[in-house]
């Protein structure tokens, strides 16, 4: 049987084996006509953002690298996809049509990958925060962002330095101050008040105290970075000199914790103490607060503000700011 089959194969003329191949769709040939995927990705980003510079920032490439990918794609297709005008790029008529097709193709491919491997779209967002803010307000709420954005991993950098948003720096930042950040996007989140507080145990011991001068003999815990405690004492009819005794701390969160674990009182920034106030561990005493001079602001480079991970974070911040 085998010998007979071999004899028949030997009798085939050169090239006759090709007649045995099925006639139909040649997937290998089709794949050979497709441009490299990286050129399509670079083109889609440049077409959507209408800028090689913005596309480069989004793709973590250099501007010349994106421009070169697009030129390679144009050469491969034999058409012009963009018209260059001064510092602007505009899609040609053929470029507009091709951009629609490429966008649809990449979206379909992305959905398929997401269905097969849900974690394939995972990304990281690095956030620069002041240490006192990071360890209090932010730490007590960050779990809600993680729960609603499971594919975005948060990396926090606690620093008092002004972020430069370099390649090794943060993606976004939350800063406390007067505002006026001019090097990118800025959005005011919320202000703050300076309030007089005590631990729940101390507050219960004080009862319905209404005269602030009656508190002058208690240990007073000071935040050395701010002098608003004087204004709180004065606006409530007290004499600041009578409250200068006690302990002094160089960090707002340390001041809050010292009040929490002592029988003393102190003036704190309500944003820093918000999680302890909500839990009932700290009690705001019944005296008028004083508005703080500064606010909290979200800042980031303009080129990043439209990124999905940044938009997700900013949307969450806006929601949390309503209960700041």
C-alpha cells in the first residue's frame, strides 16, 4: 500500500503538488500586507490627539519616534495621511477614513484582549502628595478608588517638594496652597477650616463648655507650621497668650494624633482630621472655626489630563471633594 502511494507521488511532475493545495483564502498572504502594528498605534494616537508631541507623551515615546512611525506607515501605504501646517498636523481625506478604520480595529482588538485577559489593561498611576495629607485624608479614602477602578494601581509618593513631572516623577499631584500653578492643568478641589478639637474621652469630660477661657488650663497641642490657632482663640473671645503652653509638633498629622492620645486640646485643619471626626474618635468643640488661607489643588501636565487613568482619578477626586 505504502509502496503504491510512493510510486504515484514519484510520478507527479515538478510543481504538480501545488495542484493538491486547496484554493481559498491565504491568511499568510493577507498578514504580509498589513503594516506593523506599532505604526498603526502611533498613527491612531496622532490622529486622535492631532499632535505628534501629545501622541508621544501618551505612548511614552519621543516625538521623533512617533513621527518616524507615521512616515513609515505612509510609505507602506503609498499615501499621505497628514498635512503638515506650521506646528499643526491635519488628516488628509484618505487619512480621516483610514483613522476611522484603524480606531475600530484597535478597539475591537482591545475588547477581545480584555475579554480573554481582564488584567491585560492594568496600568499604574503615580500620585504625589504631602505627607500629612497622604497619611490622613487620602489614606482613609483610597480604598474607594481602588474598588471602583480595579485596573488602576495607585502608587503614592509622599513629599513636600514641588513635583517636576519628569519621566521618573509623579503622573499627577495634589498640592495645598494658594493655587496659580502655571506649568500645566490645575483644578481646585476644596478649602479647609481650622477647628478646635479634643479626643472623645476629653470632650466627654469637658461636657457642655461654652467659655473658651475655661480651657486654658488644659494641655494645648500646637502645629508649629501654622498660626491659625491664635485666630481661633481670638474669634471665640479668648486670649492666645493663655494657650501658648503645651507641646509643639512640626507635622499636622502628628498634632492630630497627639490630641487623639492625650487629655489635651488643639486647633487642627479639618481636612487632616476628617477621618477621625467621622469615626467619632475626635470631637469638634463648640467654638467657631476659622477659614484657612489655602486650598487643595489637583495638578498635572496638560498632556496627561485626558488620559483615561487620570480622568478616572480626577472624577473620583471630584466626588470625594464633596465630602471633604
